[in-house]
C-alpha cells in the first residue's frame, strides 16, 4: 500500500469541484425525497404507515420504500421512485464520508485516491470507531455526475406526485 501524502496544491481545485458536485446535487436529491415524504404523508394517508413524518435520511428511505410498495395511489411511480430510493441508500455512505468526514490523505499511485476518515458510532452504539473510505477521483466524478441526473429525475417524479396528490384530494 502506498504511503498517504498530503493533497498536492494543483489537485485541490479539482477535489473542491468534485465534492461540490456531490454536496450540491445531493441537496437537490434530498429535497426531492423531502417533497415525496411530505406529499405521501399528507396526501396519500401514509400517516397510517408511520405516525410521524421522518426527518433523517435513513428514516425517509425506509418510510418511502414502505409507501411506494403499499399505497396503490403511488403505484404508477413505484418503479422509478424505488430506483431513486435504492440508489440514494447505496450512495449515502459515500456522501456521508465526503460531507462529515475529514480529508486525511491522498494516494496518487492508487487512481488518485482521496482518503476520508470520520469518527462513527459502533453498530452496538456503545463506542466510537474510526471509519475510513478511500475514494478514487474518477469515482467522485462519476458520483457527482450521477447525482445531477438523479436529482433531475427525482424532481420530475416530484412534479408527477404533485399532480397525483391533487387527484387524491
């Protein structure tokens, strides 16, 4: 394994662009999930599934998965929404490390890999552990680009949900 080095000055601007794409487009994507949560909770009687509207990403993912699987009025959107929800769940760890982690190193010899570390809570929630995620630059670029497309697609689903919710009322 190569020795981790500090990030070269000429790479920093690219890193800021890559992480900025992830953070900015994640906000659009999560905004759509918030929108879906509000619409399903208020207009599709999903308060029968959960008594409180979820706020945290993991809770929203579980809630929306249940809603799109169980509520007949959401059936036309089920397949597309579940693709977005599933991919959000898959990308959430990467996003979490980029946003809440500390950039701790760079490995130019391993596909220009950035190393992010963060303190996390162990699964048993009784101690803290140090987590590490190694993210090659090309992975950050593809994630940022994918999030642009996902955010646009999710916002389109939001518009369709608004129309459907108006019919539900």
